[in-house]
C-alpha cells in the first residue's frame, strides 16, 4: 500500500481526470462561423442594463421599504389616513353633487318662472299695440325694430343684472341684423347656441339650454342658462325672444361649499391620523418595550423586567411577561447550576479515577508481560485486560477534554503551521490500521503550502479522528485527503467510499456517544467522543467541521480554518459535496447530453479551420440555501469566489462538469 502524499492516478476512487475537449467533444471553436451556423453562447447586455437600472431605482427606496416593514405604527397610521381620505373624498363628492343639483334646480325654476312672465308680458304688449295700416314697408320695418328695442329695455329693466333679454328676428340678411336687440351688452351671436335657435324657430314651446354668455364690452364670459320662445310682434311677424340668466352666483356658492368641504375634510383626516397615532402608540409602546426586554433577556440579562401600570389588557400582558421572565431566570439558573455540577462531577470523577487506573495499569502490565507463563485462557484474558485499559484511559482523556470545553477553559495556542506536515503525521500514524483494512490513503493538493495560524496539536487530533474513521468505515476502498487554500481560508477534506451516511445522520454525527450503527464493532476501541471533541476544536479556531454523506456512496468530512486567527470565515475552498457524488455525476451526464445536442445544431467545420480549447460543459448551479454558519456544527452558507474549473498539468477536475467547481454555497441541512 502506498501511503503519504501519493499523487492520485486516473481511475482511483475520488480522483477523476478531466478530458481535454477536442473538436468533436464540445471543444471551443474559434474563428468565423460557417454559413448557417449560429452563436451558442453570448452576453445579454440589454438584460444587464435592465438589472442595473432596477437596482439603481430600488436603492433609494430600500430604507423606506425597510421602515415600512419594521414599523407597525407607521403602517396603521398610514392605513388610517388613506381610508379616512377615501371616506372624506366620497362624502365630499356626494355632498357637492347634492348641493350642485339643489342650486341649479332652484335657479332653473326661478329662471323658468321669470322667463314665462316675460314671454307673457311681451305677448300682451304686442296684442295691445295698434299697428298703422297705411305705412310703407320700410317704415313698418323701422317701427318693428323700435318696438322690439323698447320691449327689450322694458323687460330687462326689472332684472337688475339678474338676467338679460335678447330679441332676434327670424328673417335673414340685413333685416335680421337690424332686428337683433340685446340688453347688458350681450353678444347674441355667440351667446345663443345655433341648435337652440333652430329649436325655437321650428316650434312654439319654450326651450332652454346651458351656454356661455359672452359680452361685447370685453367682460369675461360666464356660464349661464338661456330660455327662448318664438313670439309675434305688433305687426304680427314672428321673432325670437331669449332670457339669459348668469349662473355666477350659484358657481360662487358651489366654490365656497367645495372649499369648506376640502378644509373640513383635510382637518378631519389629519385629526383622525393624530388620533390613530396616539391610540396605536398606547398599544405599540408596550410591545416595543417587551421586544427590547426580550432581546436583552436573550443576550443574558435575565434581570430585565417590564414596567407595568394600570389594570388593562396591556398591563396583564406585562405581568404575564414578567412572570415568564422570572420563571425562565429561575429555570436557567437551575440548569446552569446543574450543568456546573455535572461538569465538576465529570472532572472530579475523571481525576479521581486516574489514581486507581494508574495502579491497575501497573498491575495489568505485570500480568501482560507474564502472560507467556499462563494457560491460553488466562493469557487471552490478560490481553483483553490491557486493551480495555487502553480504551479506559482514552475515555478518561476525552472526558477531561470535554469537561474543559464545557467549562470554557480550553486555550488555543495558535502559530503558523503548514497543514501538509500535519496531514503527513496523521497518515503515518494511520498506516498500520490502513494496512490491516487494505485501504490506500491518497493525498491531493499538497503541491503548494497550506499555511494557517492554528494549534497544531488540536488540528492533528481533528484530522486523526477523520482519517481513522474514514479508514474504519471505508470498507477497504481508497481514502482521499484533499488540501486547498483560497482567500482567507484553508480546508482539509477526508473522503471515503464506504457505507456513507443516511439522510439526517449528517446532523447527528457530531453528537456525543452517537454511532451510526450501534451493532458495528470498533476495531480501534473508540470512545464515541472523538468527533464531538473535533468539532469543539474547530469552533475554538473559529472554523467549521462539516459532514456530507449518501447511502452507499461514502462520506466526506471537511475542516475549514481561517488563515489568521480571529478572522471570520466567509467560505471554504473545497465544496462540502464531493465532485464525484451521485448528484454531480447525474448533472455531468445531463450536461454532456445537452452539449451533444448543441453540437448537432452547429454545422461542422473543417479540422484545419477550428483550433480547439478545453471547455467544460455548462450546467445549472445546484440549489443553494442560506443558513447562519454559527449555528449547529457545519451549518451555514459558504460562498467561495474561485473559478468553476482549474487545470493542473493538463488534468481538469470533474467539478467543472458537475457545475460546482471549487466554489459553492452549501445547503445547511446537509453540512455540519
């Protein structure tokens, strides 16, 4: 068996060799496309510009959106203002409509009554005015015009700017223009609609219509109501008589009503907003106080309590909250005391057991050395006694180490170390077990230094646990140890191809005394605390210890450490899910099929015109989840900014074909 830093070979488990893409296997084709060819890959500048525009528009709105989502008082007051404004607008529209209808109906009735009286008076005057039968035609026309002028003056004299009177002749031409008489400098041509004149000329009833009254003196036009009727003058000739009633007073009244309603509505809306603000504040303020106290309680300040005043529901809520906080404080204190007692008990028992264990060890060594003089049964018992004493000592050491972590007394002695040397020492110690199992340990990525500030003793203990577990559970297959460094992080991954982990076991593998298969024998006499101590060592460094596995596909444990102490981790240079996992292999196969379909769509080129470049197929990235990396062991989102595929010595990893590359954001439900 070859151990240590042996270079991986093509065909070894966990080490897959990339293949340079040739002209007929998805290779890159440069140069001019043939006629009928099409560009398979290209940028989308329009989409990029649109996304940038959306980001530019959203950026100033984010603070307002955040405030809207976080402030319930603002939402309630804004909702109250909007609903109040809607109610006020609806009421204003209804009230203004009713007032407008009332004003114009009253004006219309008064105008109709006034016009009816004027039409009757004009008819009576025409009937009582004698005509001169001996007059010539021109003289009679002049007399008719004078009669209409006098009639208009008499009828308009009772209006006093409340209405104007216009008399028009039914004749056309010059006579018609001479016959037009109007009071109040009204322009009859533009003030009286042609449609109304046609109706009056064709019928004998009274007609009315809304219009704009224009004046010849330059006075501004105004809205008005025109009522007209066809009558006969003293000569028996028909003419048109119109009453024009300005609606200025009604419009002024309506404007006053609108202004009053707008002022009152605005005042009501503001008043309702202020009332809503005050009312909601009485409810929101205790809730905010409770939220702040709850945050302080979660931070460890267990003595915080709410201030309770009154006897209402809010006061009852405060009293219940204070009782809950008091109960939590008592329970936490009891648990802390119990935890301290348990830690002290474990520490004391471990220390106290060392003295008798030392005595028993000395006696067992004497018996073990003299086993050659015993009968076979007694000699075998002496060997079993020595083995179990070794396991007992290891268990005591692990219990003492766990008690130090629980008590917070573990100290980190960090110094710059090269993880390659630590890996070599670990592999050297695991060689005897690997030889018995028939397992070969392969190291990948040890060509460049992997330096980090860490405690060499603790890192070696973590890696020893991982390598030994991989050899034990690898079922005689190869174990691959991979090292990598990128950005501010270094990582060591141990990959085996044994029984793997069932769904959900990756979240329990770091629990104390947990075993995936309780019936499985331990060939190295493990205590069940190795991975628990390992994850505590990783946390002490500010790093991650995570696990991945699939049934029948093996497992991979990854240790990620910051390059410098106290530097927060933002990613890992090694993906938690290995490149040769079942899912990645399926995605790689789908990518090759998709690439083959693309090559069929592009016409072939002569070999001499297309230089080839190795390009891995592009696949959709796997689903990603964002989880807090400070939660349970190995949970969290890891983002590593590295290329999707890197070549070294002409060999490319299959991570590029799987779409993961050397950078990924892992799912927290799978990692540790």
